[in-house]
C-alpha cells in the first residue's frame, strides 16, 4: 500500500476519531491506509491534539494590509492610513518597516510572513520555571500521578502561581517532547506508561476486541486433511514456559513429524515472522496448510498466508482436541520441557535436537515406524 499524503481535512478526521476513542486500525480503515501512518500523525504530539491555528483579533487582517498597500502606493502618510484603519500609527509604521518599507510593501507577502512568524515555539510553564519542573520530575520518579502532583502543589503553593501547575500541563509536557520540559524517561513512572496519550473515550472493549478477523474455520478444511491421506498439513500451537517464554510447536498430521520454532515473544508480529521463516525450510508440497487455535499470536495470519501461500485454519473455540496430534505432541514435549521451565534459554539448535529425538522415537500409531522415517518417505516421493 503506497504512503498516503494526508490533507488538512484528513488530519482533522484523524484527530476527531482519535478523540472519540477509535483505534489506530479503525481510523486507518476509514482512510484506506496503514495504521502506522495514522500513528505517525498522532505521535508527533504524543496523542494530544494540537490547537487549531487562528488569528488574534488584535492583529492586522489581510484586508487591512491591502488597504495599507494601496494607500502607500498613492503616497499617503502612515499616520493618515492609521486613522482610516482606526489603528495606532506605530502599528502601521512597524508593519510597513518590517515588510520592505514604503517602496517594497506587498500585502500578500506581508500577510504570509506574519502567519509564518506567529508559529514560533512558545515556552510552556515548566520551561519558564525550572525549579517547578524539578519538583514535578522528582514526584513522578516517586510514582506520583500528575493529578496527585498538581493537587499537592496547589495545596502548598501558598498563592504563588509560579509554584503550581495543572495536571494537564504535566501530561502535555511528558507526551509532547518538543516542549523540552520533562524527559521522556519519566513516562515509565506513570501508572500506565504509553508512548501516546489516549482519549478518555478510548476502550479496548470493542465488539471485535481480542478476536481474530478473516478466519477460515476448521470445518472448511478439505477432506484430504481430515483423513490424513495427503502429507503437508500441519497443526500448531505455542508451548508455554515460565517468565513469559514460549516455543512454537508444529506437527505434520500424516507422519506426526515435529518441528520446534524458537519464538522470542508471543506478540503476533514475532510469531508470524518466525513461522514464515521456518516455512521456507520445507518443500512446498510438504507444507500445504496449518491448523491453529484462536490465540492472539495468530492475529496476522493473513500476512503468513500471503507470504507462504499456506492456508491457515482455526479450531472452534475451546475445542483443543480438534488439533489432537499437536496436543498429544505437546504432552510428549513436557518430558523435555517440564512445566515451569524457562524456554527462553533454549537455542534453535537445541530445539532442533529435541525435535530430532522425538522424531526418532517409534510411534504405535505409525505401526512403530518413526515420524522421521515416514516423513523421509514423503520427501522422497515429492522429490
């Protein structure tokens, strides 16, 4: 999908939907773009909507500047121009002097310059009062919330405005790093450390939260998968260990051949990347489909299918026996990886050695052939 250029109306829509609590993916779908592109727009100001720019009622308007330009061209004095506009003479004098003088003054150019200069960065309160910023940072490091800090400062400020700050200013100084008042590291001390501030309307309890999309049910698997007549159809799952560790286990239905895949994390990107990389190790004829449960680790299953041309089928909810070969194999693997084992310390080479041992054990269901023997026969046939 090509990178999308966002118009002003697009950016307005992005911020409107974000403030209503919609997710990055929902907003991206509306604008037919990637959610990462939406995130880039929001992340520039930490998920906090920047104020819309507008002209102050006190500054000269374009119409007034055009009147100044016409009057200067006619040779009228700056004082008479000011009287006609009901402006102070000094206002007109400065306007003409900073924009080329009476000889070079142009209304459009002067107006554009004024709009550009009005966009200068302004120091926030915590930048103007470094000692106040230090006190706020110290309380954040003690895991005080911005609301607690703001309330405590207000109570002890004794009426001194420079000794107090609102919780909203603290949040903005944390999430909008361009302000330069509080270091980004302090975000880690918040109760919910995030890179961007969410809308008060944001919720993860949406209708499709925690559910995979575009799933193909196990009931749609071809008959050749069900009766194990054709090799190349696999069942998979994550075998969990302690300290949030896991490995991916894959079992070929016909031969019961096992492959183990090192997975550093169980987030969907990491799991899918590992499965894609491992899929390329087998001939296409020996990797036709994959059946998995409905775990969130398969959230990007469509990316796996597009990269490998391997269809993924999903079991019914709470029906682990629909992956019977994989469930049985995971039980056998507990001989090597007892519950409570930290699986993160096992290299891919060690996992391959365990899989080799398991594949060289005779299986009653294979008439006491080994999975390795049966799988090698399939390799020879396809070769």
